[in-house]
């Protein structure tokens, strides 16, 4: 099925992998930002329309109760563990994705509570 869209691994890499790598690298980015998002959108469309299947748990397992989310607060006692935790949280806050956004929001809310 997918052979109709690319001939071999090299053509796949040229079309979808290399543009993403160029967009992430400072020295190889041509600054346009084009091609990368278009290639990713095309690949996503190809895969979701052919081989990817997304099922919703509620449709598959109707007897499951609804999700219950709770907050759990912990206090880290070990100084080494605290240091590593804070280091990883700082790295997470630098991220551009959803987890980075959540970590930044949580960090700001905690800073406001402390002041």
C-alpha cells in the first residue's frame, strides 16, 4: 500500500526524516520552516488514512467506569533526589510540547503560592 507513495527507505528518509532534522538543527535550517510541516502533515494523513487505527477506550470497553483523576502531593526528603527532580523539571519546562506547557504552568502556580 505505502509503496505507492515512496519507492524505498531512502526516498522516505529524504521526504520525511531529513526535513525534520534540518528544522531542528541550527546550522542546517534554511529558515523557511516550509517542507517540514507540510511533510509531517502529509505523512500523518497517509498513515491515518491507511494503517493507523485509533480506538477510544469508552467505545471498546463500555463497562469501565469513568476516569478518576486525583492530585497526590509528596515531599522529597533525600537532597540528591530533590536536586535531580528539580533538574529534570527545569528541563521539562524548557520543552515546547504539552508537557512543557503543563510544567511551566505548574511552576508559576507554585511560585505564586509561595509568595
